C-alpha cells in the first residue's frame, strides 16, 4: 500500500502520516454551532472528515474520532462582543436556549445520516464541560488577565502565536485582526476571551458561576478542553473549515500551549476543507437564503448526490454549488447505481471467497495511491466507476472491489437502488403511481402509433414537472428546480 500523506495547514506542506499510536489514531473535528440548520457548506466539512476517517481505517488503523457540539459561547461574529448565537436564536424563536440547541443538534445528526456520514466515536457537548473549562482557565492563569467584560488570553505569552494563520504577533501582525472588534481593557488586538461575565446576571439563560464572575465560556476554550480531555495533550489530527484556520484554531493552539507549558499545538496535523461557493461567494448562514439538505430534497435530489459532488473536488479546493453541478452529480450517481444494480444480478446470493486477480490488485493499488495522496477523491472516484463495468474481471470480483472502494467513498452502493434516487419534489402535483400509469398509457398509445395521444401524455407530464426519458432505465425523472 502507498504511504499516506496529508497536507498540514500548520506547516503548509504535505507530510507523511505517522500515527502517535498505531493502535488508536486520535482525531478531533470542530462541530457545529447549533443555533440554526446547517447549510450545505457546513456539511462539506463532515463529508471531508468522514472520508478522512474511512481512509485511516482503510489503511488499517483504528480511529477514535471526537466531534464537539457548540451549544454556548459562540458569538454572532468573531468579535469579543455581541450576542451568543444560541441565546439570540432562542429569543427569535421564543424557545429556551436548551430547546434550540437540542432541535438543531437532532437535525444536524439526521442530515449526517442522510449523507452516509458515520457517527464519531464520541459526541462532546460544550455545556456538559463547564466545570472542565473553569479548571482549564484556572490552570492557564499565567497567560490570562482580567478586563471589564471578563477573562482574556494574552497572545504574547505563547510562542509563535498565529503561525497557523500565516501571521505572527512577533512580527507585529495578528491573525486577521480586522475581524476582531476592539474591547475595553484588552491589551492586544488579537487577545481573546476565555470567560465572559454576564452584564446582567440572571438575564442570560446559559450562565454559570466562576472565579471570574457569573458568565459563560469563550468559544475557543471548549475545543481545547474537550480535545485534551478525550484525546490527550497531543493527538494525531485536528480538522475544521478553512475559516477556522484564521482565528479559532490559532486561539486553540495558544490555549493548548499555555496549558501544557510547551510549544505543542495539540495536534500533529491540522487539516482544513475549503469553502462551498455560490457564484464566487462562500455559502454562509449570515448571508441568508442559504441552501440546506432540505433544499435538495424539496427539489427531488437525493442527498448522496451532494456527497458525490463533494467527492468530485479535492477537499482543499473551493467547490461551486449550482443547479447544473448538483444535477451533474446526481446523473453520475444514477449511472453508477444502475451499473451496480446490474452487477448485483450477476452475483450468487451466497458468494464464495473471492480470489483477487492481478488486474483487480492493480486497480486497488491505483485507488489506494489516489486516496493516500492527501485524500485525492477526484482521482479515486473514476476508478470505482471503472471497476463496476470492467469486463476483464468476473462479476464476483468486481463486486468485491466495488464494496472495498465504497467503504472509503461512502456512496452506500451496497444498499442504494435506482428507485431510491427518484425522489418526489415538494412542489410536484403527481405521485409516482400516477406517473407510472400515465407512462403505461403512453407506451400503449405509441405501440398503436397513436402519436397524438402519446404526445399529449408527454406534455401533461411535463406540465406536472415530469420529464419523460424514452429508452432510459428509469423511464422518467422530475424536472429539478431550486426555486
């Protein structure tokens, strides 16, 4: 097998992956702030981390994967001012903060399941770790100071602050200081809150007593606390979106260094996926009108078409979201599923042990080389598609290869069938049974050379959003529109 190399955002270089403990590769992924539905750009991060976990297991390493749930502390911007996102959403929806967090956590996990993203080893919820955060803040006291609004971290007390973002306070710069608002009492522009005191204790729903007053933890604190608690002071890989590379993750690293009293960053390798973009602008919840998985489902697009779309681009590249791109991914998925269905019909129910030929070994080696090259899924995906129809391989051997490859790519080909992909759009005026009956009537008319009736049925279906596809194994498809 090809040695695995991964791009380390901290060093800005491809590096061979060498686990700290080959019996337990430890991975931490920044999870969602659960104040709203996660948009498709958010979900790209978890398809990426799922692919990473699958590749690590493909390479033979057991994985302990932790994803946090941020249900407190994340403000409405990267500034050290403003409202907590959960509290703001609770006020807008006239719910408790706890109910808001529970609702959007459940929706997030449901979306992950639809995308065939495997659950992590542990979900770690921020509000379950308040006591741990307070203890952590007390331990790093040498790097903190009191300000009118709370306890702040002095970024000049740790080595090479901001290196992950490509900046350093040592040369007079700080990571993207323009995104950080001025706060009274801060010593340096890049300093950040460890604990924010409540301006009016009792007004917030989520607040706790601490040595620094009644309040709530800062957003950056939770990830340091939970990653160290469950994975140790130094673990293998930390993942997140590329926006985390500028402020959140440099602040995590600073906290980790203060906690350990060393230059350790917390993870040997820091990995970041790029943005999902719409017409040149990144997709974000703050911009409004963002697309979610329900946007696809309402249009009749299967969620795994979005996973397919993500696999067609390298995780470090921007990925454009458009109707055309989504439909191209859906078509590609349909062709693959149809080919797999045909392959299944050629396989005995009780398949004997498969002898892997030299041809299959070569194909698997090529696949392994692609995913070992920093998870190069755009090169791995065509190899899976080739394996399904490769006539030089017996059906049983092809099925064996396809199943192995899909364990990494996660398209759920062992269970997915073509009818799963024919979803009914929310705006559809016909149900599938009605469509099938009209298609049968149209087929009868065509056989009788009654083309006027045949065309009339076709036009009636088109008016209902159904596109007739003569000669296609699916027979018909919904005309997809995203509004």
